[in-house]
C-alpha cells in the first residue's frame, strides 16, 4: 500500500514539475489580457457614442437624465454625435408642433441612436393662372413659409401639417384665411380661376 502511495506522489510531482517547466519555457502559451485589450463587448464600457438625428424643420434640445444629465442642442436637419456615460436614461425633447416627446433610452453598447420623430407633412401644388403677375403665399404657424410663384407657373411644395394664418396675394387681391392642414393631403391651389 505504501508503494502505491509513493507511486501516486511521484506522478503528481512529475505533472507539477512538467507544468512548471512548460510555464517558464513557453510564456507565450500563458498570457493575461487586460480589460483595455478586450473587445468592447467584453470590457467594461466607459463611454458611449450617442447619435441623434433631427429631421424637424427647427432646432430642438434633447435632455437626457440618468446616471448623469445631458442637454444637447440639435439643429434642424442635423445628425450629431455626443459622448455620454453608459447606463439607462430618460430622454425628452420638444418635437413637431412643440409637442413634448419622452421615452427611455437604454444604452448598453458602444453606440446608441436617438431618432427624433419627424413631422407629418402636407404637399400642395400651386398653379398661378395669372400670366402677368406673381402670386405669393405666406403661412404663419409653428414653422413660417413664404413662397412666390411666377406668372403662369406651377410649384409643388411641402409643409408641416399644422394650423396656419395664411395670406395669399394673387390676381391683385390679398386674402387672409386660417388653414388647418392635415398630413399626407395634397392641395391644389389655383390663383385667378
């Protein structure tokens, strides 16, 4: 029995010595990896690149509240990036027609995206039947528009669906009206007909 125990001890000693020799002769076989060397999904993320796209016809301000708070101004039609800390955030911004938009933005990866909701748009076609004078339309609402259509010309234009105070100057007359414009509707306007 004593001989069996001695044999087991010798085998364990040989295995340990072999491992010890291999470790010192081939250090490349046993490497340590620092967190900075790991792919981003494995290492602790220290910052996030947030991309914000603003399709609105006006600038807006996005507020993030969470681990830290951020206030980010985004110009009309712009796509911007900002570096933020990882974590969970609540976002808010003034959207189309100044309607408050809120939600949760959970940031886990190295990048995150916030797409501001676009406005509903209306399309109109203006035909100026007056061959001698231009026609002008001015719309005052959340976004203001002013368009002039040359004599005998046709113009297609899109605007935000909203309620507008409209001033039309055509055929030598000025007309003031209130227009309630709904999205995805086409308007055809004939001047002087």
